[in-house]
């Protein structure tokens, strides 16, 4: 999907579920910038955090905010079979730690697809709330320096971090990061909704597989920013 025309979507009041774009202050995907420095969690901490997390099914069952959307996507989210086959072909033992919250639109529009991919590829995905996952978020900020959900962290069999995806799939996060500096927030949020409505999880599933493949070759795909 071309991102060049996203700003036009600001004129559409009901791009997602009949709800108009909300101002940034009302968007629960973002956390306020903190004036503290948090070191990346140690491997044992990441493993323990993953072990403490909920399954996707339990997370959705407990969801209160955006509940209808979560239930709909938990049931309908599909991942291309070719991507599942690529993920399976990697082999090895992998885990996905996800920091997410039910009220976040980015979480709702990405986590179900990654969860479907993980389930079909035999990857143990667990979700923790920001209250427990804040150190992970601090170490994996958005491109423009914010703490945001969702945050996906790939762990290998030893619990070592091997990759990350922060907030949105690559094309969308690059566009939205740049657009926030020059367009109205209503326009940015409308563009984000338009992307998700058309993309249907393809971009986030593709990036998750690429992250896994890169890790299997000894590399790391982790596109993140720093605190500002």
C-alpha cells in the first residue's frame, strides 16, 4: 500500500469501526516520556517476564477495551501459508515476548496476526501488560523516541534477545514517525487506520518472519529509536 496518500484519509471520519480519529492525548498506545535511563533487561529477566505472560487466548478473554475488535480479529486473523512455511523452516527454539494493552489500536491491529503466525509455526508467544513490561519498552522505543505498545521481542532458546518490532510494521512506523512532525494528529491517526484496514496484517506478519530468519542467520532485526 502506498503511504503517500495517507493524509487524505483525515477527511474520512469513520475509517475503523465507525470511530473518528482521536487526539494523541487519548491514544493509549503511547506512554509519557520518562526522564530515566533503563538498561536493557538481562536474558534471565526477559525469560522470566515471558514465562509470567498470558497466552493470546487468555489476553483476549480478559480484554475490556476494544473488546469487540479483539474478539473479531482473534477469530478472523489469517497469515499467508507461505509465511508460515518460512517460519517453520527456520527451526530451532524461539519465543516471542509481547508488551501490549487492550486499549491500544496498534496492538489490536497487529498482535492477532503475529499470534496466529506463532501458533501455526510452533513459537511460544506470551503477552505482558506495560506495568510489567515497562523496562522492555524503555529499551525498545519508537523511531521518534516514545515508549509505545505493542513491543515485540524475539528470544532464542537461551532467552537471549534476537530481534524486535516496535509499535507498527516497518512501512507504517516510518511514515507515521515522519508525518507526526508535519501533519495534524487527526491526519496521522486517520492514515494509520487506513493502513490497517487495507493491509489486514500482512506487513506485520512479513516483518515477524524476516526478524526470525535474520536471527536464525546470527543477525538481528530491531528497528528502534532512543529517548529524546
